[in-house]
């Protein structure tokens, strides 16, 4: 779910790319930090200066995602749910848009490991906490903040799942907008007509 | 989130009650299966015939919850989101209604342990999978089934959090109904007026 870090010829970017390659080639379990550092032409010490463990090399993009999302929610001057949806659309444009193949690769690695799936779920949980806090900081009541945030996360997850699935040629941002309308219809009892 | 098992003078019920008491008195980490069996006046062998490990003694009610919820969703002849909400209200009436103190006790034990929190999240995830499958079996499209289910889970979690918090005297079933309406308003852009 978290975005790939921006691709730069620096140590962090090289280690993330090497980790992704090796996890795909050998599997997550079979890859060591030594392997990752060697593939990146760096040493283990450099790896551990930048990441806590090998899982981290898959999840460091989450920090950037949270920053962009929280900033967008804080800046968007609309009703709470619309602000969260706008935030996820900005994340889609700034982090995911041109990286479908990388995201698919990362996703299949995560799906191969219950440990990575749990980490992903926990990251999403802490993302939701940060978004709800950003809404409350704008004066939104606690219950509304929770419902708007969780509904935004539902929309993002469903849009993301569609986007990474094969055979669909739509942008993530458009899918988010479409599913946000669909969620509103479904929860207002208008869903019988939208059995898509 | 899962309900306590029905209170019966059988081995399962006695072991669950003993586990709950000991987790509260000594903490989850500090309690052993031997302790639980001894408190229930039974032996370890009996414990392991009924539960995989000590965590299971807190989570076996989840199976009953899932059965009631899936059955209610399958039987309720309304739009998908309304069916999921009706299912959670039936669960509230049949499992939680008279057990606020027990549920609070269980909840504080779960909040004390990241391991138990992860288990709870995973249980909720598999509950959502079962509910979405029940909707699809009624002919509901995949996206609508996902959105209706996830929105129902959001409503249930928010209602549950309010219900177990101190100082509120409302039934869980009423809270679910109230928050379902609020979620529909929030996602339809009507949330500015409901900053509760």
C-alpha cells in the first residue's frame, strides 16, 4: 500500500531497489541483509544505518505517503470525507501514478508473507490515526473524523486493489473518485442499482 | 470485538472464565496454560483438547459471532449495507447486550498486548471476508459487497468503541443504527452539520 521511495542514485534508493529485486527473485524469507547490501554495491553497516531490518526496505515509502496525505487533508477546505478522498488522490498522483509495475511487484512480495501483510495492516492503521488527528485539528468532531477517515481508507484500499489487478486501464486517482461516489451510494441505500 | 462464549458450567466455559480472570489479575504474558487449567479445576490436557493456545481462550467467541452475522446478512432482504448493519445489530443483541462488563474486561486485556491486538485485527479481517462472500452469494457485485462490508465494519468498530467507553448509557444495537446513518451522511458530504 505504501509508495516506493523516489528513485535516486543514493544509498537508500539503491538498497530499496536491490531488496525489491532479491525478494522477487529469491523470496522474502530467503534474502538476507548481506545479500541486499552486496547487490546494491554497499555494505551491511550502510544498510543498518538506514533501515532497522530487511522489512523496512519495503516500507520506508510509507512515511512520505503519510506526509503527503496528512498535508493534503489539512489543506483541503471541504467536508471531512471529501478532504480524505482528495488526500488519497494526491497520494495517487504524487506517489503511485507512474509506478504500477513496481507497485505490483511490491504487492506480490507482501502477499507472499503473513509477516509483511501484518506490517502493512499496522502501517495502514497508524496512517488512519494520523489522518483522523489532522481532521480533528481542523475542528472536526471525533466520530465524524473516525467515520470519514475509515471510509476514505476503505475507498483507497478498494481502488488500489482494482488498480493493481491485471486488465484495467484506469488511473488510481480516477478509481478513488469513482469508488468514493459508489461508497456514498452504497451507504445511502442506493446500492441495488450499482451491483458492479 | 468477538463475543464472550456463552457462560455454561462446561469445560470450555470454565476455562474461558479462568483465563479472563487470570489475564486480568496477572497480565496475559504472566499467565500460563497450567495456571488457567488449575484455576478451572481441570488439567492441561483438557485445555489443549479445546484450545490451540492461551490466546484462543479469548477468541473462541469469534466463531459464534461470525455464524450469527453471516446468517443475518444472508437472511436480511434489504440493500447490502443495510443487511450488514442489520447483521451487526443482531450480533449486538445476541452476543453483547448483557455482557458489557465482561466485554470491557476482555477489551482491556486485548489492549494490553500487541500480539492480541494483531489477532483481533486478523479475526476482523476474516469476518469481513465471510460477510462479503455472503453478500456475493446473494448476487451482490464484488465492489458493492466490499464497500458495504467494510463500511459495516467501520460502523461496528466505532459503535463498539463508544459502547465500551465509560459514561455512555446506550445499547450497542442503537449505537450501530445511529452511526450507520452518520456514516451515510458523512460520505454524502453532509458531515459539516454533524460534527459530534
